[in-house]
């Protein structure tokens, strides 16, 4: 059999037949089911296989039965190699357990799962995706009745039940899809227009259309293609063009990322290069993209280039506070622990609260359900807004930023410059620092009390220390955060300051030393 991976002229080609065989007949031993911040993921084969899909679906069926959760479960996935196969497997298992299933007929973006649950169409969902990970990876996400990523208690139960199923496949019930359909247990419905109709009440599509803004969209071979096509053809956004409609589950047409991997990350200049080239040639005023499951976003303009997620979140938050007059004045902003504090300064100027949460969109679910946020976002290019979905929505993000530019008539770069002239310019960086197991364990176990005796950081008094997700040190104008990786021999070090690039470098060095990390050669 041909080698599963091969390189060619800056692109990478994977052998789909190899990984499909690994999916259906995985080598042993199988990796256990482990839910991270958003579902279980693994490399096709021992990391994620047909047996994993069956086990997770059976675990969900058992949990629903025990908890008396009734109603249809929405099942689908993105455009990956075995997304359709995974969806069918889940539908067959759920139906065999007597549950009604709505099975997507085509690729389905992550935010649509949330939207359908919140609309009352489904009570929960199983979503086959590995987000922007390389194409040889695969995963499953479970969203319960609140529409967002499941809480730890729920995913822990799914893990435990799935472990039993992996150890004893005889626990799994499964019937053929045609049998389930004939019994009325598997249903099909339109999952494109209802979502876009709801979206049109959140984003001013008329403003975007009438502005004449020339918009280029690259779905990066993902599930958003049909949604953007429908926006153009049925919602009148004729100034929106899809620059590449390629659907290739190996994603071999995507330029390699910084580390030589195919990674469909819309916030990275490497996979975005074809789209950025069109922008630089003057074909478009604004371009946008989302990853395969459309929960992350990337946007660029001719003046700004590829906008960092932190800049984008600041622009959108400020815009919403000034252009959604019907929204309550009590709405604040939610940001993850590693996201820019520029949004804090914007919030303070408008008298709005800030909610800092651990990494993971699941920590926003309650606040979004309680209508506390105008914007909830994270530095890894995910966001949602007031009375919208409890998941990240890359389609929403792209269209909101297009609306900002359409209404203002300004390049996003100009808008960001106006913000930092008013609130101060943040200098931000994240670096991955090599760290052995001992160092990572030390960071993971560190408490605020362990460094409470240190009074200052790079000439500023330490005003707060947080130890809920790694360890974060705050000063008046800066902060530094260390988070150990659970899967790689690195620690992630984030820092931001409003006192210039030299101050940022010193924070990364001095802050790294506090956490036992050597960063001088990296900054």
C-alpha cells in the first residue's frame, strides 16, 4: 500500500484509502475516548475509528435513556474523509436504541447544530469534525440541550460509557440506515435556509449588499460552502464571491501551514495565502474564510492584511456597542483568559462588565443563555453574540466584520487605528516554549500562593494572580499567562502589554522565568 503521506511542491498529499481502511479496521490497541475542550479527537485509526464512533453514539444513547431525554438528535459532520461515514454510524446506533435522528444530507457547520437545538428542532447533536486539524484527524462533538459544548460532567459520563463499549463491543446496538429510515427513526430536513433566516436577523445583510463591498470568501474546502452559495443566490448577496469551491477530503489544495502540516486554519497566513493573493491583486476589498466546520474565522483587507483574531474581536465588540441600539445597555463582553485586554478598556469606557473565562467555549454557555454578552470571543478566532448560538460561529464572524466595513466605509485597519488611538495600543504575543513533563506538571499544579511573594513584573506592581487555567499574572498595563500542553512537550506562554514591544519582550523573558521556562532565544 502507498505511504499514507507524501509531499509535493509545497503541498501535502494524503492517501485517503489508507486512512479509510484504518478507520474501519483500526490497529490495536485503540486509544480511549477523551473529550477535550470540544469533543474527542484523534488520528484516523487507533485514535479515531468506526469503533470509537459506535462507542460514543451508544454512550450518548445510554445517557439519554437514563436521564429521560426525549426528542430527535441532530447528526452530521463536516467535509472530512469519514465525516459522512461517522454520521451514518451514529445515526444507525441511535436509531437501534429507539431514538429519533435528524440526519444531515450534506456537510453541516458546527454553529448550525447549535442553532437547530436552540430553535427546538433537536434536543442534542453529534457532530463529526476535527475542526481545523490536519485531514488525517477526526473527532466527534456532543452538544446537549443548551446547544453549546457539553460540560465536563456530561463528557465524563460519555467517556466512561464509551470506554465500556470499546472494551465490550457487544454492548453496542446498530441497525442499517435503510431499516432505520423505513421505521421512521431517521428523518431529513432543510438545514440551510432556517439557519440563514435566523442569521439575517443578527447581521445586516442589506447593508452589506447595498454597500457594493467586493467580498471574496474561501470556505477552505469546508461545510460553509453551501451556506455562502445560498447567501449569494437566495439572499441577494451578489457582491459576495466564493473564490474556491473545491471539496477534497484530503485538503491537498490547501498550502502547508508553518510546520509543514495541512491545517485549515483561517487565522494563519499560510493556508490563507491563495485568498490573500487575490486581495493583494485588487480583486476584492474584503475577504473572509472559515475552517472545515465553520466555527473559526479569518478576515483580511488590503490595508490590514490578515487581521489577528484579537484585533477582530475588539473591532466587533466596539461596533456592536455603537450599532445595536435595541440591545440592552447592561450587556458586557466575555473573553477567554488568553484574549486581549483591549476589549476590557473598550468595555470600561462604555460602563460594561467583562467576564474572563477559562479556555473553551463551553465556559460561555451559561452567560450566552442568560443574555449577558454583547460579544463572547476567544483569541483562537471564535465568537458568538447576543441572542445567537452557544457555539463559535465563523460564518457570523465573517459577515459581521463585512458589515462593519460596509457601514463605516472604512478599511478595518483604519477602524483599529482609531480604537488604539483612543484606548491605547496593545502588544501581544503567544509562543510555544519547549517544556519537559516535570516543567509542565509544575505549571499545571501552580497556585497563586506559590508566587504571591513576588511583588512586581518588569517594573509594574502585580495586582492579581489567577490559577484556574494555567497561571496568569496581571499588572496595571500588562499580563502574562502560562498554560501547559496536555499532548505536546511544550508550554504555551501568552503576554500582552500596553507599554510597547520592548516591554513585551521583557515580560516574556521575566514571566517565563517565573514559570521555569527559558524564552530568551524565542523572543
